[in-house]
């Protein structure tokens, strides 16, 4: 329980503030939002853990402290306000006042930005998925021949970018003409952001040769930290919009999502410290397939409504199957030994 001590403290504080702000109903809704955030983001925690284990302990702690401030106040409060600010031309403080005093109007403007949010977040997550399945250096393959064949395509330079942009170009043909340009710009921006973050990470890895080891690890940890924050942002976009289906009080939404985000981060650290990814070898595979499913759903949601329940169920099924496969694989190795 020591890994979740800070999460329980944050939960208590958030529920107390929610009770003060919105009474028993406000506290209950914040708790529900927190539970939903955790249930829909387990795959996020697994992928985060695969990155976090490469970071030194100091930056792992930053992930739980400074990182949670960025995730809650930056991605789940300020960023949606900035999106409405850019989409409507209303000044930033005007949008803040709208969110606090006229939440219905704020929710409408935020929903109108769903196209750009879904395209940007969907393409970024699609790049995460493609980068995993086209990784030619991966030795263990969950789906056998299919995965081995896909990973062999990784020999082609920038194959994940080619596939991602191909999906975007083909998909936009089925959209109404008035939203095609918005979708293309937002989607390409998501791909560009992934390439920038990934390229900077590769740059620091190349500089490790001939450099002090501790300095190299520090640089790698900084880039991993930035990558995790961007990844968290991509996961949180639809969660923020979906939360307005439960309540339109931005303070309660922020507090509820803060509870969920904190538990997801504690779960990430727990998975790293307990070596869960080494114990369940296909867990990372299942999480990436869940991310691929989420990316597909986000892109489809540009033109059709898809319930968050479906997203959560798909992710849960992928994670569950990967855990079972890991157990069978471990037992198989034990018998062979």
C-alpha cells in the first residue's frame, strides 16, 4: 500500500474540496469520475511503466509530484480552456469566467472542438501503437507470425509515419468537406509532435557514447518525462470531454480526474517497482493494442459517437487476454525447463 499512500492523501483532499464546493453530490460525482478515470486508463499505466522503468528514481518521483500538477492543472483544466480560447477567439480570462459561471456554454464550445482534439490525440496514439508493432528489435511476439511479419516492416525507415498519414488521408475522405481541413491539420500536428519527442529521445541516446553515464541517464529521464506527459495528455483529451456528460462543473471535473490521474500514476510506479512487466511478458503488448483501439475509436468519433464504455471494455479485454497469455507462456517455459 505504500505506493498508493500519496494517492489516498490526494483523494481525501480532493473529496474534501469537492464537498466544500458542491456538497455531498459534488464529492460523490468527483469520486465516480476518479473511478472511471482509473478503469479507463489501466493501459495507459502499463505503457507508462514500460517507459518509467528507464528513468532514474529522482525523475520517477518527479513523475508523481510535478508530473501530477502538469497532468491535473495543465492537461485537465488549463488546456481545455486554451482550446476554447483558440477556437472561439474569446480571451483566456473570458473563457475561465465562462467555465466557472456559464458551464453550459463552455461545454458546448469544448464539444465543438472535439474534431481537432480527437484527430490530434488519435494520431499521436496511433503513432505510439505503430511504433510498437513495427519495432524490428522486439524479440517476443504475442500474436506469433502476424506480429513477426509486422515487426519485419520496421526495416523500412519511418514506416510508422507512412502508415499513420495513410490512415489519416484515407479516413478524411469519408468526412464532410467542412471538417476535412480541421481534421488534417490536427492529425498531422499529432504526428509531428510524436516525431519531435521521439527524435529528441533518440538524439540523447546517441549522445550517451563518450558522455558521463549519470548525465546521460539524466537526459534520458528528462525526455522520458516529457514523453510521458504528452502521452498522458493524449489519453486525457476525451476523458475531459466525456466528463461533461456526468457534470458540467469544471471544478468537480478537475478534482475527480485528479483522483484518477494520481492513482494511475501510483499504479505505474507500482508496476515498475514490482517488476510486473517482467512477470507478465505480454502485458505491454496488450496495453499497446488497447492504445491502438483507443486511437481508432478517437478517429472514428470524429464522425460517429462511440460510448466510453466500449473503449473501456476493449481495453479491459486486451489487458485481460495479455495477462492470461503471459501466464500460459510462463507455465509453458516451466514445463520445457
